[in-house]
C-alpha cells in the first residue's frame, strides 16, 4: 500500500524519535560505565559530532544530485546497524567508534528527511512553517513514550538491550520509504544566481552561526544533564527518562503553533524568542535544588529545541533555493554537530574542574551572546525569500 510523502515522513519521524528517545538519555551513561571521565565523554561527543557533521553535509549535497530516497534508506539502515552494534560491543574504544558511526548515520538520515519533507511540502503547496511543524511534531510524539519506555527497559533488562531494541525499530522505519516517488526529479531555474559560497554568507551564513552557538549551549543538556541528575541530584533512571519525556512533550505544541505563528508574523521574531529561552533554561537547571525542579525546567525545551528547530528550518527553506536545499540542510546539520563539538568538550572540562551545576551557570551566561547577536542582526528588514515550487 502506497503512502503520501508527507505521511511517510511523519511515520519515519515517529519511529526514529521513539528509538532515539529509548536510548538518548543513556548515551553518556554507557560511555561513563566504559571508564571515561567527563572530559573524555565530552571528547567522544566531539569526535562523533565532527564526523557526523562532515558526513551530513556531503550526503545532503549528494542527495541534490542523485535524489533523496536512496540516500535516506541507506542512512537509516546504517543507523539501525550502529544501534545493534552498541548492544554487542563493550570495549570502550570500540564503543566510541560505534557511537561515532551512529552519529554519522543518524545525522545524515535526519538531513535527508528534512530536505525531502520541505520538497514534499512545496509540492503539496503547504506552508513551510505549519507543515514542517506538523511533521516534526509527530517526532516529538514518538520521543515521549520512547523516553519512558527506555527508563522501564533499562530498569528491567539493563542498559545494553535497549540499543538492540532501538536498532530493530530504526531498521523497520526504512520501510516507510517503500513506494514513494523521488521528491525532485529535475532541477528548476530559480531565476536567481546563487553560488555555493552564498550558503555561508548573508542571512544563510548568519543563521548557521546562530544555530552553532545555540547548540554549543544545548550540548550541556545533551551530554551532561543525565549525569547531573544522577550524580548531583540523586535521580533514578526513571526520573532521568521522565525529564527527557517532559522535553519532548513540551515540544509538541511549540512545533505546531510556533511554526504556524512564524507563517503569520515572520520567522525572525519567533527565532529571537526561542534563543532568549536558552539562558533561562540553563540557569534554572543549575539552580535546581532537587530533581523535580530540574525536570520542570526542561519544559523550556519547547522553545530551545521545538520552536527553534521548526522555525529555523522554515526560515532556511525561505532563504535558500531548492536546487541547493540538500547541501544547506547538510550544513545546518553540520552546525548542530559543530555546536556539539565545541560544547561537548568545553562543558565537560568545566564540569570536571568545578561541578555540573556551575557548568550550567556558565552555559547560561554564554547563551546571552547568541541573543545579543540575533537581536542586532534581525533588525535588518530585507531578506530574499525563495517561494515554494510551482506545480507544473
């Protein structure tokens, strides 16, 4: 039975986010149990992000030339295989290598899904803000039960079996591409001259800079929030999973309504709002005296990831021509990885020298930089917008 491209991307997001939710809170824990220190865990995330970022860019660029679907299926299967290898391997160095492979495959698959989704929305004449918000929201719906299931599975079965479970789910998600048509079979003339260098200058380049800074800050949560909860606040695995579930649950309405709102009032005011939530989230996480307060602070993920991701992708598709969309989405994914590269080692080193709470306070202060830069740059009025592709 054939499905529509938009429905298929929703289903892919649902399955992949569920599998990621099961395992994500335990990435840093599996590295710690391998004997790595906080700075070494940060370095492992750095290596994985570096490899994943470069790989995502070239895979995205390749998808502009040979099509999205074959790349999506192969990267999805690579991700599933990487999860399964984490189940069978326990040597620290090999675990880091498999973790790097996982970040490469997962990052590239997400890049292609994003580009294919925007292509499909343009073909269906659906607005990019609300349309991509709806696709991303389904991923958040999968994330919430995934994080809860992960806590239960780890408590019952132990740590490694959850990675086998996630690998099977990821492998099944490749079937969502069955029967789909390629999103763009020919390149159309956008009527403008736009070089590859243009992706790194002007509004496209500034967006990449802002996203990099945002994910330097976000790396503190991604890499060390679980360890802060367990080591500093005495939380259980179920409480850690609950915190990550709260993140995903809070992102669902944000992805829908902030994406739709950005269609009406513009992308940049919503982006600035989302960036301004970073300092508050990090400060609340640092100052939380117990796990309940720390968990509740993660509702701000509705802005710092949910809204930021959807609206920034919609904004990117507005300012970059279709013929270079895959390459730019690859660069976007690379900037997320670059943020992880810088943030993983930076925050790990600070945590090792002081404490996890102090590290989150430093991160809060750092986050003010991106708000200041965006506030200045977004005052400029003129932005070239590339419209959705017209139907033939």
